[in-house]
């Protein structure tokens, strides 16, 4: 009789673990927002980082697309719509820039490189919100397990410890601990549902 009960409990526990693992894999992944919009000198620009990186991308404005990238030494290179190149690098707390053309970017109707570089730096510091969230089904399951521990601590104790012994009852302390754990699990489930 005891062996059959142990096998039955083991199969129930195994089924529970499989269900929890199944729901744990059902996380929602928020899509990463790689586009940031700003206004520079009255022009609205959109900074789009390439997928999976913040070191290269495209700035779209009303006067064309600016392509930017960072090199390994930290130099930011911006290629203007007309092919001109602006580069900038931080050296010993200062900024070294390069614009090897007679005309200024503003004279050509473009945004100056320093303003573009500042916008790229600002956008790259924005934290993406692509963290995985817990599935609502898993959150409900967590709350249900916690509620079960609060309302039926004797059953939970019996499944965890009591089946190993004959004619025993859990102490009030053990039941209190199971209820306390249940309350904590309910709180975790509610937080994960709204996170």
C-alpha cells in the first residue's frame, strides 16, 4: 500500500513539475524598440539602430538618411546623404571631430555632425524594454499554488513530509510556516501578473 501511494505521489509530483516547466516556457517577449525620435534645429529626426546593436544604424530626416557607426576605438562616423563624412571621438575628456570639407553642414542644408552625435549618444543610453515577462497563465498558477498552501497547509505538509510516517500530525509551527510560504508565493504571483 505504501509503495503504491509513493508511486502515485511521485507521478503527481512529476506531472506538476512538467506543467510548471511548460508554463515557464510561455513567457511573453516584448519587441525591442530600436527607433527614437527627436527634434534638432527644427527638424524631426528618427534614429534607428540596427537589430541587436546600438553601434550602427540610420538617422532619417526630411533632408535624407544619415548612416552612422562606431569603430572599435570609439570613433563615431556619420555619412551624410550627399556622401560627406563626419567623425567624432572622445580623447582624454575632450572631443576630436573631423569634417574635411570647405562647406559647413548647415550651409548644405544638413544637420551639424555634433548635434547628430549628441542625439545618437542620447538614444543609445535609453534602455530597451524587451525584457521577458511572465506568462499570465503561469502567474495564475503561482497564485493558485500559494492559495492552496494558505488554505490547505495540512495537505501540503502531508504531501511534502507526512506520507513518510505513520499516524503523525503536523505541528502548529509547521502549518504556520506553510501558510507563510503560501502568502509569499501569492504575493510573488500577483507581482508577476502585473509586471
